[in-house]
C-alpha cells in the first residue's frame, strides 16, 4: 500500500495567481504529475488547500487531485473553509487501509494560524484507539512537535502535550503526518508504549526556511511531496522534490 502526501497548495480562484516564489496551481500540477510515477494507492492532502478561501480555489484543487487516478482524502488547514471543502469532498475522520488505518484530525482553530484539538477531540481519538489495535497513522495539519523554527513553533499545535498524554497508552500509533511547516521534517517521540515517528512535508508552493527564528522563505528549495509505503507493521517513507 503506497500513500502520497501533498500539502499546503495555497490555491487561488485565479488559476494564474502568484505566490511569493511561484505559481501555486502550476506547481501543484507539476508535483502531481511527478507523484503519478510512484503509482500511489491513496493521495492524502494535509491542509491549506486554499489561500483565498474561495469555492473556485477548491474547484481547481478537486480537479487536480482527481487527476491522480486514485482515492484521495483531505483535511482543513488554518487557511481553509471546511464548509466549502465539503461541497466537493467529504471530510473523513478515518480511512481503512486493511491492516493499517489512518485517523484524520482537524486541528484548525477558526480565524487563527495555530492549531488545537481540545478535550472533546482528544477523547474521541482515545475512543477510536481503544476500539481498534491495528497499526495506526494519525494525519493532521499542524505539527504536534517543536520543529526548531521559533515563529512556526508559536503557531503549531498548542495542546501538543495533551495529545502525547492521550497517545501514551496506545502503542498501535506508529506515525503522524502533518502539513503547515512547508519543509521536510522527521523526528521521533518516545512514549511508554513505544516510539511515534512524526513527519512533515514540503509544500507544493513556497518552502519555508528551516531553523529560522522569523518567517523566511527558502528560495533555494523546490516543491515536493512525501511517499509512504505500508509494509505489514512497519512503514517506509521518503521525500521527492520536483523541478519546475
């Protein structure tokens, strides 16, 4: 089973709109064309699909994601409007991969750049994990760990400690995929029941400079995506970069 993650497409209603460093829709198409060569079984989009929060931007997005030719799923980021997204595609909370399963968490806080789950969502997550011990990957927009960029760490998942406390009892959670950070990232969190890998992903639009105290775009880096292969109880993952 092969999953492709794309994230932070930041599309506009105008298909020719510019970002700071390029053209979001053109770059998304280039990334997806490259990703098709990986023959994915599933496409996962981890938020900030839209930049201008318009229905037309989601129209561009759903056409692009559908062109990959495999089932695809998305969740909202801080720039998104879930109500508009749902007009095109249901916002799932779980995806069954057979031996594995994905749990999709909505970390969006209306009107805010940071993320938060809150007690109700954390309890719902615990209930989902309590009832199924299959190997599990969590998928969310905001990173649940510090990434070493001061400005980004201030707008990550604010209740990350509560998330890790919730996960401490559930050894079936093997990994977390996130968006939001516009850069490749990998770390591990050690819990009583085992380690959880955390993976960030390059954006299809502008890349952010890693380790920067203040906001900065990495003008030397290229857009990309993450590949995840699920192999029995383990997974293998890597980043692919795309020349424009």
